[in-house]
C-alpha cells in the first residue's frame, strides 16, 4: 500500500502508547462517597453495592485512616438517621448523624481529610422525597429551600469543608450561599448537583440509604433524561447563584452532558459515577463477565468527557491498585 499516514506507528509498544496517551487518571481526581449511621462498631456491607458499607462513626474514623494512607483524601458523606419524620427534622439537628460524624472526623484528622457533605432531605424524610410535601403529594419548593439552607449551615458549623446540595429545588444555591455568608462561612465552597437527572441508576443508593420515595417518583424535581439544553440552563442558574463547582449526575449515560457543560463553563465540572453504575460493573467483574480493566476504562471515559472531579465508589479500589 502506498500510504504515508500510519496511525499504528504510535501504538507499537507500551512506552510509546504511554507517551502519546491524552488522558490520565490520578487519585486526586476522585471523591469517595461513604454512608454513615448511628451505632457502634458497625460496618455492614450494602447488598446491592458489593464492597461498599454503612459505617457507624467509630468504624468510619477507622476507614478514613486507611483512605488517607492510600491517598484518598476527599470524601462525600451521606447520613442515615435513626429517626425519620415528614419534615426530615434530623437533617438539621446539630446532633444529627452527619454533624456528629463531621465533628469527630475533623477533630481526629483535621486537614488531612477534605469532607464534602451531601445536603438533601430524602434520607431523612419518612416519605423519602427530597423536600416538604403538600396535601397533594408535591414537594414544596420554597419551604424546602429554607430547610436546606439550615441544613447546610449546620454542616458548615460542624466543620464540613464543602457543601453539596443534591435536592434539585429551584433557587437553593443562592439561598444556601447567602445563609452561609451571613453566618461567616464565605469560604466554604458549594458543589452544586446542577444537572441531576431522574435516573434509575440511583436504585442501589436508595437501598443503601433507605431513601426510596414511599409514593410517586422524583420526576417533578430531577431532570428528564432526554434533555441536554436544560442541563446548560440549570448549570448557568447555579453558577449565577454562586456555585463554585457544578456536577452532572449520573455520569456514564450522560457523558455528552459532561462534555457540553465542560465546554460551556469555566468552573470545575464534577461527574457522579453513581451507585447503579458501580453495581453494574462490579457485579459483571465479580461474575467473570468482564475483566477488571473495565473499571479503569470507565473512569477514563468520564475524565476524557471533561470531568475535573469524579465522585466514585471505585476510588478506594483505584488507589489500592495503583499503589
Ligand atoms: C440524595 C442523593 C441521591 C444520590 C446522591 N444524593 C439519591 C437520589 O437522588 O435518589 C444518588 C447517588 C448514587 O446513586 O450513587 N438526593
């Protein structure tokens, strides 16, 4: 053949392939989500998420020591309260599970670990919705935003390093920002779950956090999976209201959205590789259906699409493997 261009020339051996590789994963890219509950000495595996656990605070402290050692120093905390009610009162209690966990982790590890707290009501409400319900079963936006900004403030007071609202109410970023600023927490960044879709990929998480809605679904506040221009709108609003980082969630079925948001903004973009995406791959690997390499390939695809930050249950595994 008379061809001068031969792309295969650069694929000849591993050194050459590494030299010309465009995207690299590093431990610093990852945020590791963790579930914390009341009790002592508890580390219970989540059935639908093999390798992930619900920790009591003491076990969480232990786990974090290992994480810090292997270089996973950013965690995102989800709380499972002992009691739930229709207003999710435990979420904004200074003695709530998250507030206690953050206080203790910060006391033990100080700046060795960076704690991002998820701000939402669904784990705390008896009905499992992300806000206050009216008599027709709809989530009341403005009243919910008031509560969310209270929750965010208690997290900041407990010592959280960053606040991540995941509720998808309108106007919550602005009000949370104002509330934090008024109380003197101007330096606490907000990572907004901006383009959060109404996705079936959250199934295992709802099992882990016991937060599946008791009736209906979340389609009246989370985004429709068919939309991408609306993701740009949500992101623009959140940036306008004061978000420091914007997030796309889930990641894998929404890589086009990650890519678009990366192009349209100039602040860091996070992607959440959610529970269902984790479960799917983990179970395929455990059952010998695909090789372990599929995990790396998947995380790489999220980064290649444009994510600066990847929130993933694979973070620890990645760090252990690359040690
Ligand atoms: C709380 C919240 C959810 C997730 C993160 N924050 C659940 C939901 O919206 O139903 C999902 C995370 C995952 O699936 O890994 N609103």
